[in-house]
């Protein structure tokens, strides 16, 4: 009876050890996911967005960085991000002002129908690539990170956040 109990305890201990080893091996291979939140006046939701990303990181063990690109907010968005950045070194605020030199076709689309929607989506992709290139040139993001660009001014992009 005692030997059966000891065998069960030994199996349990070996299983727990195997899980710990697998988790530590998995962490070494994980790529940093860098969330770039682009927006302006979002003081009502910004703390919730950042805390949701941090909760996702803690729950999954996936390392994350958060950069909030403030494009001229007039509310307390920057103060909220600065407060959270003091608590967590993986959060930073970047003040950008207005975008300069937008790529051709960015902005007003004036397109109709399904073809217009497809063209607008393609232009949005071009604009996002241009924006990420600009952030990479400024040293905000690096090439060894999985970057997730979320334009908070566009509600359909909130699906990129782990809410």
C-alpha cells in the first residue's frame, strides 16, 4: 500500500517537473510581441487597453512591449501612459505630432462599392507599412519583434487587442 502511494507521488512529481522544463524551454523561444497603439484622445479607454495587454502577457507567459504613439492628444492620455510606464518598464510613450509625408493615396478615399472597399483596405495596408517603417527608422520598434500596430481611431482595429 505504501509502495503504491509512493509510486503515485513519484509520478506526480515527475509530471510536474516535465511541465516546468517544457515551459522554460518554450519561454526561451518566444518572440516579443510589441503592441504599438496609435491614437490621440483616448483617456477613457487607454488604461483598460494597456492593462488588458499586460493581463494577456501574464496569463500566457508571452513577453510584450507596449508603445503608445501620441499624435497630439489634448486630454490626459499622455499622463495616464506616463503613470503606467513608471510602474512597468515595458510601456513607453512616444509623442509624434501629425504624420508628415503620408504615402500617396492615404487619407480621403472617396471610393464606392466592393471594389472601392478592397482598394481602401489596400491603401490602409500601404499606410500601415509606411507607418511601421517610419517607427523602425526612429528606433521605436526593432526587427526582432512581432509588431502589432493598432490605430485606436479606427474601431475595427480593436480586434487586434487581447480584450
